[in-house]
C-alpha cells in the first residue's frame, strides 16, 4: 500500500498575516512575571444582582436552545426602546436589529457582509485589534486614517483622500485605546465626507456608557442624515460587566441588516440563549446604574492618572472607555514590545505597548515593524486597590 503523504494544509494568507493578540500575550507575560495585569480589558466591576438571578432563572426555565437567529424577541424589543430612550436611535426590532456573539461577531459579520474582495475600508488609527483581521478575512484593503493618540486631532482632508478609495469606514467612539469620544460637530464633518463618497459607516460603540461627564456619547446614526448609511454596533459586555456572556448587537436599515443577518446565521446561528434572556433584565436597570458606573470608572481614571502624573509620568485625559495612555515618547525606546515585557518583570505592571495599535507597528511583508515607544495602554477597569498598587510599583519613569 502507498504510504499516506501528509500535506501541509493550505492556510489563507489573511490568517498567516494575523499577529498573535498582543493583549493576550501581555496577559501571559503578567502571569509569568507575577505582575499586575493592566493589559487585559475585561472589567473588574460587580454584576448587578438581578442580572445574576435572571441568568440562573433563564437556564432553569428552559431557555437553553437556539434562539431565533437574529435574536431573542424580548431582547430585541427592549433594546429598540433602550436605544431610542437613551441615544435617540430609532430601529425596528423586526428587521433592523440582530443580536450577536458580542460586538466582535457583529464587526466580523458586518464587514463580511459589506466588503467584497478588494474593496477599501478606512480604519482610524490607533486601531482596535479586531478591525484589521476582520477586514483582511473579507479580503478588503485597509486605508489608515491617523488620529493623534493624545489630542484626538484628525485631518478631514486625509479622510477625504482615504474615502476616495473605500466603500466602508469603521468608527470607534468612545475609542479604544485613545479614549476619544467623537463630538457631534466632528461627526457632522465626517458625515459630509461619507455622503460625498457614498461610504457606509460601521460604528463600534462598545463603551457608549463609559464616558466622562462632559463628554457624553453621541451615536453617529443620530447625526445629520447618517442613519441611512450606518451600521451601529455595540455590546452588553462592558456596560454590564459580562464579557463572558457573549452578547452584542448590530442595528442598521433593513436592506443592510438583511445581509448582516445572513452572515451572522452562518457564523454562529445565534448568541447564547440564557445570556440574551437575562440581558432583558439589564435593560430594566434604572438610569442611576449607568451614572454610578460612569462615576466609578471616572474616579478610577483619576486615581491612576493623578498617581502616575505625581510620579512624573505623562498621560492623556481619556474622555471615554477605561483605558489610559502613558506617553513614553521621551524614553526613546527602540522596541516597545520588549520594553513592556521588561517593565512587567522589573516593575511588576503589565500594559499593552502602543505599537500594537499602530499600522507601522504591525507586521508587514515588505518592511520591519516600527516599534519605537510612543505610548503604553493601561486599563483602569480594575479595582482601586490594584490601581494604587500599580502606581506605587511603576514609580518614576
Ligand atoms: C472597542 C471594542 N470593540 C469591541 C470589543 C469586543 O467586545 P465584545 O465582548 O462585545 O465582543 C472590545 C473589547 O475589548 C472593544 O474594546
């Protein structure tokens, strides 16, 4: 008998291009070094008691099988009211909403639905780590719009040039990692450019509820006439501290939504049924739940940023999310990934090196990555005691 030849599998180049998630990598480094992990983004925040009870009840009451592919009917109805009452968004739960396995799946399903092979997608930088892999799996070509990580400034002329080559733009507001919350005025400028180039806007509003008091979240689909060309994506993960429940959503005008729902169906069938049903209860939480949560994250932000600044570090002033950027450009670091690993070992605090969020810092086939140190991302989603200990451990630059 002929021996079987074991052939190497053919791997999609979009996948070989993927870098291991630096965030997960820094978590491993933190464990090895026994360091405080301010690299990973999941929140240390109590889950509301009624939510915990609702999840147990859902399972006991037999909500354990597939839901309708586009999501639990009760949750979609409640979500439509919630989006209207809090953000002024108007979506019909029947044909304009889909419940997904987190915002992560909503992003993937949307980009696969909208981007044909070779299509252009504008991605603002610093870049949240999911967007490039999703764009590449769709076979799309990324065009990067640089945003100053510290001031949040961007150039409308540069956006105009990028949009001339694209069909879709991804906007993350509040933005991870730089904490920028896009203002209504800025979104109006953006809207005019998107309209001129007939671009679809895909938003990621995962941190909509975690903002500073003077920087309220503006849902882009409520600005100018953007609604008709926008896919609004967000998540229950951070707002209710349930990142492991895997529930997020996308909302869009019916023709766009029909395409997204098709991809979602074949990706995951549906989001976890008990999580979806339990989150109906989350949407009944009073407004004080959200104001208290935002205030607690703000005080954690102040604690970490003031502590670091008092020690001589320079930081940004995040308007939203629970991430703080520490400006390390003065330290003249040649390889910020190596530096971040050393920092975890020598100072006992793990953060995410800024090059992980920058186009030039990512792997390229034709040139080496530029990993000069610009910033380190630290999460203040953690408890106060841990943040104080981190400040003490980081000491002076
Ligand atoms: C900007 C942003 N979008 C999306 C996600 C993913 O959220 P989900 O848990 O809903 O998939 C995260 C998680 O860290 C995030 O920071």
